[in-house]
C-alpha cells in the first residue's frame, strides 16, 4: 500500500514497472474517507475529529497550539 504519493509520482512508479495507469482514486486523506453513499459532486461536513486529525497532519504532527 502506498502511504503517500502525488499523482505524477505514482504514474512514474507504475510506468517504471511497465504498467499504464488510467485512473488514480484516492481512498482517504488521513482519517477522512468518503462516505459510501456520497455521490460524485456531493460533499459533507467534516467531523470535529477529522478536522483535528487534518490539522495535526498539516502542522507536521506538532502538538503545540497555533
């Protein structure tokens, strides 16, 4: 499983193995995963726990207040 990678980096990894990537689908970002019933173009509000998790990822994991 790839933990982190940008679109073009992932494409190059697959190409180096002789594979052609058609579509890249992101399963989740941190602890935030799309709801199963969320349709393309729809959105939802993040939970407070998801916001806190993304904030921690964004500040490099520091626990110091902003």
